[in-house]
C-alpha cells in the first residue's frame, strides 16, 4: 500500500491503480487497504462490473469476504437496486462470525416482507446453532418467553455433555416480571452453588444473586415475609461460615 500511496502523491493514478490491482492478486497477507483503495475508485465511477470483480477476488482469496459483501450491499442499496442488494446481504450473512443479533435485525429491516417471511426461518435456525445468546435475544423479540425460560434452565449441551452456555442472567432479568417464581429459583441456585466450600470471592458472587432474589420477592411479588424466612434459613444453614454471614449482612 505504501507504493500505491507513493504513486498517488506523485499524481500517477494509473500506476497506483496498476500497483493495487497487482497487489490484490499476488500480494501476501493483509490486502484490506488495497481493496478499499480500488473500491473507492470504482464506486465513485459507478463501475459496477469492477466492484463485483473486487468482491469475487476477495472471495477467491478467502480474505475480507464479509467486508466486501457489506460494501456491495451498501452500494446496491444506495442505487435502489433491491435484488442485487438482497443477494449481497444474504451472502454477507454467510460470512458472519459474531453479532448475529445485529445481522438478523439488519436483514429484517431491509428485506421485503414476503422475502423475509420465506428466509427468516432458515436465518433463525442458523443463528441458534452459531450463537445461542443471540438466538435467545431474538426469541425475546419474537415474544417466545417460555422458550427462553426453558433454555436458561436446560441449555443445549456439547458432544461431551456439558452446557455450551452458562451465563443467562440478562434473560433472567427480563423474564422476572413474567415468571417471578421460576426466576427466583434460577438466581437462588446460582447463589447457593457459590456458598459450600466457598471463599470470600464466591460468597460475594452468592450475595449478588441473593440480592436479585430479594428484589424479585419484594419488588415484584410484594412478599417480603417469604424472603426474610428463606434468607434466615439460609443463614442458619451456613451459620459456621462467618465470612459468608458478614458479606451477606449487607442484604
């Protein structure tokens, strides 16, 4: 890219373009800046054929695929070319490695209702496999609260039999008003497992979750009596753990 900049500064655009073209075909390693330079040039000229060629080069070299497809999507969208923009956007999704909730939202926001209706089930299924947290975020948007509730208590397991996700607190927080009793148990379990054989660090974690339990009992269920009774029984169970009782005293 340094050589390309050199030619640009000299005013020799033709040589700069030639050097960049050679770089994206033969260069080793990072060619992002070269692709961006050529993209800016051809997009200003409205040279669709060469823009498509740049994308194909990126795809054939297995580099910057998503970035270039996103650029192609924005190019066609700005031109009002829905079909080509749709194609670029769907191909871009195939190269997504994160931020699936954002990808889902972008697809939903751009595609026509009829297209989205036919495409959404496959997109939804793929996201479930790739990022279970983003899948659950979409479930909440779709009003599938019971699915989310079941998932945080029984998350999918990997081939070794271990849960692939462990932190579902953000979903528990959002379900507390709808399923207060269930969410109390979710947080109670997370609190309890940090007390036996624990230390001050795990006790602090336990107390954080007990605080959430308290909030649900008092703020949602208006049942301070049950909270006081259950918390008292817990303190009695661990009365020989003064460090825990000290940290829990803030509740």
